[in-house]
């Protein structure tokens, strides 16, 4: 833990891994959707005209969107295929951010463990003749929240 006079550098956005069932799936190049939002209900109290009570109403979690270069791996597609067929299968999914220690070394710094995640969307690569871009596949997970902790 840094002392009161030390301020840690911010984490680099490209330094993360995805872990599924305890196995690192480090080939993902983008992860978004670590968003949580609580709706607020406004309640007016009779006779009190200059104040409105704000009460938490409900919380919603955004889907997690993952992107990676298309490599033709079937494990995630087969998981999604079970959802398409009507079988809900959840797996242990974690997003792990790494702290850069310099000289090519990185240590796990923060971990988000998704609660009951399952795939809800898969997008295949887009191809364009004459283009030299990497073919990218996208996988989107729904979940019931997450727990976050410093590692």
C-alpha cells in the first residue's frame, strides 16, 4: 500500500486479462461495459417546497463487451450456442487489470469477478477486400453485477 505521500500511477488501459473458469484468456484486445448505475426516485414531502428527497430506486449493470482478433477458437462460441439453444450456462468470468512494474513486468492489481455471467451476443469479423486490418470478433456478456477488489 503506498504511503500518504506516494500517489500511484494510473493503470494502463491495455494491460488486462480475461479469466474464464480460472484459465487466462489473455487474447482480448478490448473490454468495455464496467458500468453500474443506480436510478433515483424523487419524493416530495408535503409542505416542504424547497427540498426533494432522493431515494435509490434500483441498480442496473451494463453488459460487458469483449473484442479480440478472430482466431477461430470454438470454446466461447460453443458456450453461446448453448444459450441460443435455451440452456442457461454461467461460468466464472473475471477481468484482471495489471500494474506495470517497468522492464516488461506486470503484477495483478485489481480484479472484477462477474456474478452469473453468460453470453448474449456474438458478432463475427467484418471482411473488406483489399483491407489489411485484423478481423475482430465481439462477445457480449450479461451478468447480475460484480465484486471488485484490489489483488
